[in-house]
């Protein structure tokens, strides 16, 4: 049976106290809505419709062509799901109603929920067991485990309040029954809203079974405030760290390492404590990332050594065996195999060949206040300490740049270039200077 996903993303997220729309807040370096879209796609959803509020241009721009519908006014989850009716008027299958603020739900869970809808079951709800069900809607089930109704906490009897199986919010419903039921729901509550959960009662009244699938509590936890966001980030980081270690990486102190959703880590990589890896990073096998390094938008070859205290910014592409040491920053640069920049250096907008040695304190001066310019250092060149390379400039293969030089023009292959003044040594001048300073005034 075909699957359509309806992602409810029309909530205002006022408790986040943010100018950024709630669905675009990030965990693992990605907006929450991206996680929901990916889960729906991986669950083989043939259609995905995102429900947005009226003032949602920022989210619409982010969606960049992905189908959405507008909920004209905030009148509850059922009203939001009903906004998808025009888009899915000809859809004959199972609609999975999910949320942009439950980013950790997996494709396998969504598929399992959708598969619960069959010839005898028109609706399935996703629930979870919790030690403290306070505030949650209880899933009241019969002896076969089918749901007979959902009771909100405030309406539950004493016995019902002791139920620990609670509503996770996500549902799978046969179409077009979903929209038929939603049109029948009455806003008979103090908020004047149409609740998605009310269709459970309509389904049972129609003689349909209502199935229940169980998920882990953390998987379907939602975000209402910044504390929730931090909690889900912690859950996700545990997932990412465990996955990296299961695939052959060593994280010496996993709880201090922060990864991104798209981080790729090769086998036998060692990551020391207190490392942050941002989006768009790939680390080649056998590499070592030393403590207090920050890496994003970077591709590292095999057997690289990075840090400690290194910062690799977006656009860094390092070949096999590259060494980037303490207090070195790179940006938008290609660094060839075997090259080294071991300390106190800035490499930006550069192309560095293989087996190049960049001495301590070297700076590629890539910005003149108006534009960015490129530095090229060819294979085997050696750059002395405290050198300023004023781009655009090219250092030829095998060239040697003397320490303390400021290079403003191209240097040919195998040349030696320096810009230092001649050494001036004045014998015994220090004694005369001290005596002069010590004379009584």
C-alpha cells in the first residue's frame, strides 16, 4: 500500500523564544524538519506534504520546491492535518501524520506503523512506555492490544492515570478515511481546536480496529523549548558516537566528542577528547584528531594528524598523511599529501602541493579588504617561519622561503627568496646602552 507523509510544521514554537522558526532549529547540524523529511523519504513515502502556518516564508524558502500546504489559522493538530486534504484528494493509501519537532523518529518505525494499517485496521497510533506518564494522553487498549480510545491526562480516571502506555502523537491512517473523519471532528474543547486524537473514537465507532505500535520514548520525544532541544541533541550524539565506534573508530572519551549527522569517519581513526566535528566532514582511515580541534566542511585523507587546538574550516581538502598542528587554521584550501603546517599558521584560499613544509607563524594574506586572492605553493617547497605570503602569489616547486620574509611576487622553482634586511651587529653596544641608561640624571 502506498504511503504519504503529512508533516505538521505549523506550530509557532513560542517557548523557544527565537526569531528562527521552530522546524529550522538544528540538532546534529541539521534542521529538525530535515530529519523528518529524510525519515519519510527513507520509509518510501510516495508523497510528502508539509503543513506550514501563513507567515512561513523562511521555511518555504528552505523547502526549496518541496510540497507544502498552509494551515490558515492555528486550530489544532487535526485542523493542521486536514490542510493536506486538497493535496491528497486523489491519494488512496496510508497517510502517516508526523511532526517536524520529533526529529529522531526513524524510517523503520514509520514503516512499521504504516504496515499496521490493513484490511481490518484503518488507523494505527504510535505509543511509548514511560515511568512518568503525567501530562500525556493515555492509550486505553483492549485484551488484544488494540486501542479503544485516547484519554487526555486531565480527563483520565484514577485507574486510567496509572496507565504507562501513552500517545506519541504520530499516526498512520487510511485515506481518504482520514479526511472524512477529520471533517466530522467537533471542536468541543476549551481551546476550540480540532484534535487529531479524536479520530480514534470515530474509527472505533465505525467498527475499525485501531492498532498500536511501540517505540522508544527518546525516539518520539518532541521539542517545546531549548531544554528539549538540548536533550534530543544529547540522544542523537550518543547514537552518532556509538555508530562511529561500531564502524571501527576509537573515541577515547566519547561523551566529549560532538559529531554531525553527515560525519563520515573511516576505520582506525582515533579521536581524542574535546573535539567538535561540524557538518560536511569526512575523515580518512587511520587519521588522528587530537584534543580541542574543531573541524567542519573538511575532507581528510588517510593517516592525517590534526591538532591539538587546530581549526579546519569549510573548503579544506587535505591529502593522505597531512599534518595540521596546534593553533593552525585552514579555510577553502587544498593541501597535498605529506604536507605539514605544524604550528601557529593561517592557510586560506590556497592550493598547496605535496610534501610542502609550512613553518610556524606563516600567513597567507588572502584578503585586501575588497576581495579574496589565491596562494599557490607547489610540491616540495619550504616556507620559513614568520613568512607572509601576500596573494595572489605563487611559490614554485622546491623553492625555499627564508624565515621572516614578506613575499609579494612569484618565486620560481628551486629558488631561495628572502626579504630580510642585512644583519647589523654593533660590538659592545649593549654595554654602552646600559651604562647610558644608568647614568644619574
